[in-house]
C-alpha cells in the first residue's frame, strides 16, 4: 500500500508506517505555504496514485473523493475532520480516521497559563512595569495588581471530552472543585460532579467551554445561560466560537455582569468588528487560536494515527473511536 501523507509527520512515524504498510510519499502541505486546495489535491492524487491519504488541513471535498474513489482510507490529523467530505467517503465505503485528543495537553497547559495570567493581573502588571511607573518606596504594584488564586475555586466544564478531562486532572491538584456537563460522559472520579447547565453556570467561579461544533451545539451557550453567571465569574472558550452567542457574552462583559473572559477562538478568523470589541476589551484576555499550537501536537497526531491504522488494518479492531464514519461497518461482512 502506497500512502500519500500531506500532514506533518516525524521521521520515526513515517518509518513505522513504511514497516506496517509499505511505501510512503511525503508531500507536506507546509512546504508549499498553504494547505492543498481542491484542485491541487486532485492533481497530486493523480500524480502520486496512492492507495491511501493522510491529511491535515487540505480540502478533501466530495469532488476530490469522487475523482479518486479507490482510496483504502483517509486519515485526518485533526480532532474534528471538518475539511473532509465524510458522507462522500462513506458512500464509497472509504473509512475516515481522525486523531482526537492530539492537542489535549497543549490546550490544557495554555488554559491554565492564561487563567493564572488573567486572575493574577499579570499583563497589567507587566505593562505598568515597562512604563516605568515604579516609584521610590511605593507599594502601588502590590496593591493595584493583587489577584486571586485558582485554588479553592469551583470550575465548570461544558463538554467533558479529552481536553476537559486533561484540564480537570491538572486543576484538581490545585485543588479545585470540578463540575461538568456532558450527556455522553459519566465520571467515576469522586472529585468530578455531573451537573445541569443551569447549576453549572449559576454556581461556578469559572465556566469553561469545550464543545465540538454540531447542529446541537451551534449557539448552545445563549444569553439565558450567560445571564446566570456570577458577577465575579470568568468565562473561557478554547474550543469553537460558534457554540457561544458572542453578542450576549460581549454585553455581559461591557455591563460588568461577569468578571471577564479568556478567549482563543472567534466567530470570524480574521476577526470582524464585534470580535475585535471582545479582543480589545480590558477584561478579556484574547489569543489568536493558538491553544493547540505546539510542535508536540504533530508528534501526538502521528502516534495516534499510526496506532489506529495498526489496530484497524493489522489487528482487525474495527470498532475504534478514531473511525469517524462507523456506518461503513454496517456494510461489511460479519
């Protein structure tokens, strides 16, 4: 099997794939400066004539898949394979694999770093220092930038998948009280408490969003839920912006109904006028969608992808969590 790989893949992982499946053609999208668009990917498939494709951000559209229907699988080195026409692959019985949790540690570390930075007024203190406002004998900095500890706070996770669980596992040692809302997960950890959205929003000191984008989650965090938050509560979103009503969040921040927000995602990237109102607000700590951007994430996704391909094709384990389009199993002989 000849596998075309356009996703970042380290040398050890490439060699492992060669050992398991045969030749590998490596055409990293980063080398050309942008992901392969539909036309470019179709041309590349015809040039290489691979048996399978491992991608990251390329446009694997319905047209691409139908133009090259003999792929034995499509691997997507992302948690959410939104760049792949899943239904088109399913109709052709092409299994699609993703790499959930590839960036869980990266997001968790930045989540905690930004939360500490926000709660301790670190950026304002740095700005004050750089502006040379430190006067002889003054205790201004000690008084003006006194913040809060994470320890002892109640933190609510809306969505409790790999990212939420990784964050919670770290935060419980501060220690904190962890509440979560996730209809698909029940924790056996006595430190985590399952809660309704109403109870979570109304009682937590920190409300963190960790939701995927689905028909059910778009706009799910609406004005009613945000209105439940305590006046000193902090809102955090490092998942997807479209699950939150940004106008309601902006109103709550501008009117002082909550302490502020930590945001890594926005409705429009690059941001529009409303996004920039959030970004520039003094009570918002905003980063440019980089919570999951570490060099190690690429190592993680290669490890996850190789493992699931080995399980599926070599070990015969068909019902694995990385198989996105499980419907293809219905047509397989038992």
